[in-house]
């Protein structure tokens, strides 16, 4: 199996100016495969955290759809939403075809990590793990 792509994302926001920015990079080993960034006006940091992840995942979907991905982010709300989406999709599949839902280690996007701790704890408030 090929090593996972490592995706690093971050967003920032200044409440006083209502402006923020985001960045995303994707690495394979020591090689940078993709980088993107942007800025804009919004009402919260969450907007920019999500834009960073969406940018990276859009590139991966187009350029490396069959690759395993490790996402590094400090945005707990992004991880929580991805995990809840996975649970919802697994329930829909189970109801549709009476099959067993995928385990958290059974998806294409394998490990979601936040911050600098590399050991998954299973909670979105710290280092989180899940699949979609």
C-alpha cells in the first residue's frame, strides 16, 4: 500500500476587521503536491478553517481519489462534522442494503488528526480519528 498523503490545513480570523485567511498543503513524503491559500471577509474563524479543508479535499478528489489521506487540522468543528457525516452515511447504507456499516478504519480518508499530537484519542476536542 502507498503511504498516506499528509494534508495540513489552517484558517485564521481577525474579529476587529472581520477578515481572515486560510491555507492548505498536501505532501507525499517530502514532496509537496499541492498548496493553496486565500483571504476574505466573514463573520467567524470557522469559515476559513472549512475553506482550507475543502480546498485540499477538492484537489485530492480530483487528483488522487484512491489515496489514503491523513488530515492535520486544529479545527475540532471540522473533525466533528466529518465524523457525524460518516455516521449518517453509514446508517443510510445500512438501511438501504442491510449491510454492516463501515468501521472507522474502513474508508478512503483514513485518519483525521488535530494539533501536534499524533496519537488518536477518539474525541474531536483533542486529536480525533475517523473516516468518510
